[in-house]
């Protein structure tokens, strides 16, 4: 399966998790986890889906080791940051390093994505063959 679709699958799962969390918070009238809800939707649904769209439009960019590193960092950032933040907001301050590690993975994923885009943007274009 192409990397773009892995980004899509994880993004959709994150979107479902974010929506589920939002519904649960609304039903319970307990919005303690609102920051988690926001990060799941932004880092998970929005960012991962946009990354997937880029790789879908630029398929030559997804067959690189850097693209796989990008995926690993993005997913790790999502899981670590939202998982750590959830437990921190529930009173376990000792998990601050996990949340920080997740945030660093997320920003590293964006930096790697910049490199992927720049490499592809400055790559020489091949002339289309005729016939």
C-alpha cells in the first residue's frame, strides 16, 4: 500500500477518535480533555490527511526513506503528545516528558516534510515522452 494511504488511514482513525472524544465530553459535560481533542484533530486528522494529499499528488516523493521517517515521526508525535497530554490533564504530571517528546516528534515531522517538499520542488523535471 502506498504511503499516502497510510497517512489517510491514520488521519481518519484520528478524526474518529477526536470526534468520539468530543461527543463523550459533550455528553459528560466535562471538557477537561479539550486540549487533547484539539490536538487529535489538528495533528491527527488535519495534518496527517494533508501530508497524505501531498504524497498522493507527488507520488515520486513517497518512495524515499525520508518519507517513511516523516510518517514515523508524525504518527509517533500524535500518539505520544496526545497520550501524554491526556494523562497529564488527568493529574499525572510525571508524564510531561512523554508529551514533550511527542511535541518534538510532531515538529520534527513538519521539518522533515519541509525537506521532502523542498527536495521535490527543486528536483529537475523530466521531459514528458511523446509517443
